[in-house]
């Protein structure tokens, strides 16, 4: 594994660690919202807490998806496929990989995949 792959691997591992911390905090906060305060429920408070819980769950899903992408990128590094577009097989630019190390596609294919 070359220096470039080691740098990307370290960035991915740091981001994964950070995301896991955010997910743990979101789960703890969502559990607190579910338990409530122990007082009589107020319909306005219940609606607000319900929407806050929904936002936390959406954030958690986005973060889980990003974690999967990071884990996939780490596998690609180990298999020697990192930096190659999953669609066309061409090189993914280093500027793109520095910004989004878990990127699966080159810029051209990414634009086509997003539609």
C-alpha cells in the first residue's frame, strides 16, 4: 500500500470514528426523547419531540450510509482497487478523493449516476 493509500486510509478511519461518536450521541438523544420527562404529556410537546426524533433518525440513516461507504472504501484500499471508478474503471482524481475519500465514481460518472 502506497503513501497515498495510507493517507486516505487514515482520513477514512478518522471520519469513521467521528461518525460513530455522532451516531452514539443521536441514539442516546433519541432514547431520551422516547422516555420523555415523566410529566403529563402535552400534545404540542409530543409533536415537537416526535419531529425532533424523526430528524435524529434521518441524520442517523445518512450517517449509517456514510459509514457503509467508508467501510467499502477501506475494503477497496485493502484490495488495491481504491481510486478507480466503480462504473468506468478510470482513475478518480486525487482532488476528488481528498475531498471525498469514500468516492466510488469519477466526476463524469458521478454526474451520470446522480442523473
